[in-house]
C-alpha cells in the first residue's frame, strides 16, 4: 500500500488505453479526476486486492484490483453504487499503470469483488 500511495501522491501514474477509453468514452471523466478518485480510495482505507492469474490460484506479482467510487456522493440517478473495477500494475520503477477499468455492476450476472 505504501508504494501505491506514494506513487499516486507523487504523480507517477499512467492511464493506459483500455481504461482511458472508459474514462473519455463512457464516463466523460478526465484522467486527472480518475486518479484523484483512486487516491482518495487509497487514503481513506479503501480495499485493494492482489490479482490472481485467470487459470490458477497463483498471485500475479505487482498486479492489484479495487472497486473505486468515482461518482459524486449526491449522484443517485440510478441504483448503481458508483463503484468501478480498476486494475493496477506497479512497475519496477514504481510507476502505477491503470491498465483496466470498467463498470462493476452484476445485475444478477457474474461476481463482484468483495468490499
């Protein structure tokens, strides 16, 4: 967590294409605002989980996932709780790559990450 917090606070964060497509295409949110939302999640004790490989139970080194609040607290125009799935990679130089982000609604299908 210290590495993640330090990198976000120092601005060593890059939003990769897949996540950027959601930000600019679907959510109309700037990368800077998204980075601030993730930093707020980290600073307020929001959970971050290690990521497992898809075909096994092995933890992937330096890969993390979280459900992050990105909407204004007053935004209640639908039932969604305002969280999105975010995948992070910590590089060897401690730069954070936000490699994936997408809406995290199950609507009865699939599984959500635990909060």
